[in-house]
């Protein structure tokens, strides 16, 4: 299964990633406010995700910031 791009995925697609369920809308909101992610570590800055991203990082990519 290809990695989910945090810069282009919908909230539903992000919710489908193990460990991110329920955080998709927050990730999308953060992305829209800040102009995209350049590194997966930035997900730690999304409210509610601190310390929860490490287990999901293998299923995620940043690709090119949108």
C-alpha cells in the first residue's frame, strides 16, 4: 500500500492511517493554515498528535508541500 501524503490526503484518508484515526480534520486544518508540511516531524505540532506520530510514520509521506 502506498504511503499517504499528508499534504494532499483528505481528512478521511488521514483518518484511515493507523494511529491517526480522528485526527484527519485537525491535520487538514493545520495544513491549510500553515501551507503544508515539509517534514513528518511537523505533525507533532498538530493539536492532539504530540507523541502519536511515530507509529504512523511508515505509512506517511510529505511529498511536495501543497
